[in-house]
C-alpha cells in the first residue's frame, strides 16, 4: 500500500481510504467490523466517516456508522493504527444538511461544532479525531450536480474566520489534530488558506470532493490548488455510486445495488453517463481489466489526490477495490480514457 502525506500535517495516510457511509444502513455492525479488519490487514490506515452517516440520512440511524467504528476500536484495540477522519454536518444552500441534527440549526458556528465533536468522540470511543472536516460549506454553492450558479444575496453564512476559530479551540484542547473541507469550491479553499496565513489560524489539510471518470470537474480549478498549496484531494465516489463498474448498464438494476434501493442516487445516471460508461467499460475489457478496478486506479494515479475513498457493501467488492492499488494503467489505456473524456466531458458534474 502506498502512503502519501496529508497536506502539511506530517501524517502519512494510505492511498486508499476506507469509506463508511453504508454502515448502519446497507451493512450490519459485523459486516463493518469485517471490512475494517480486512482493510487494515491490507495496508489501509485511513478511515473516513461523518456524523450524518449512514446514508441516506435518517433520524433513526444517524450516528450508527461512527458507533460501529467505535465498537471496532474497543474490540480490536487498534485505534492507534488508524488515522481517523469524520465530519460535522452543516447548512448548505439555505437548508440544514441533516434537519434532525441539533434541531436543524446546523450552521458551522462554535456552538454547533463543539456539540458535534463531543457527540462524535463518544460514538467513536476515542479522545481525538485526526482529521475533522466541514461536510459542506455554510453558504450557497454549486454542489451535488448543481449547475448555473445563482448568488444568494439574502443569506448570512457563518464567517469562515469564526468557523476556523472554533476549530482552533478544539485543536488546542487536543480533541482534533487537523482539519479539512468537503464539497468545497476553489474560492472557499483559497479563502480558508488565506485566513490561516493572515490570522494565524489552523490550515486546511485536505479537500474531500467527488472525483471519477464521469466527473473530472475537480481538475478545472481545484487540482492546481491541491498541488501548489499542499491541500490534496480526498476523492469520494470514485465509482460514481457503482455506475462505473458497469453493473447498471442497459437498464440493469441488481437487487442490492444502491441505485436500485434508493431513488435519491441519480447523480450518475442519464444518457450521457450511460454512453460514457459503456465506452469506459469497453476500454477496461479490451485491456483485460476489471472496469471497477480501472476506474479506481485512474483516480489513484492523479498527482493531486492524497487518498481515494473506497466504499463497499460486500467484502468481495472491498477486496476488488483494494486490489486496484496494484494496477498501473498503461499509456494506451490512459489515452483511450482521455479520448472519451474529450468527447463526453464531465457528463455528471
């Protein structure tokens, strides 16, 4: 397993990060424990969670994912082997990301951040979170496939400086080691970094945004920031909700597939996505590669990616995903991938 530095923190995280958002919804506690056991045995030292998980978010299941990680820490005694990341939910586009958390008042102010951290620490059965991330901006942004930016002049988001000051307090208290953002824009990342430099506030170490063969929009503005500012990408959805495995092609809906079970997961569907996926699957098949492994290996190969967040609902899927780390895509495969991207660019931004 490759290790890569997380920003300027000095921490070395595995190039593959274990995603957890299905635990407590599609996966049982025992299945979650089995995934953590296998991942660690195969060199993964980085887990990513969130207070709002599992997904889809529901009041009756909220927090189960973190609780499963906590019970694994207690059972395995391997907390010191893991770089642990989780996230505070917030408000985006004028609405709470998770309305049932803190009575729907999820702004990224000191009160909410402090409450969120304490609850996460209890569920995780740990004294410290290695990487604490803002799950979404506190302001209106283009996110989750939105296009056509419309500025909301009426909203009053929590000032970024106030959020950083709250996070700094947690770091001084020893409850959080480092911080990061998620679903953020180039303006947001650079503004956070600027404030850190100007005000002697903590520096964002990472950006957790979507990145995959159907959505390479990160390359347009954020990739350069990641490299020049040493604030790398933690890429989520490398398989585009499983679409890039090819299992949903031609209208197929496998019984336990996420797109089959949950109508909300439509971001990576549509005629252009289907057309591009068919071509990517053919590239993989022609090269003797598994389509899912090729898609993950592509993300692994990007120099602005610090870690690639892989999620699985079965142990076999996890084994395949982790196996992608051994794959080096040859120039002819990369050229074929780029040819598709030129013709069907970012069908699912």
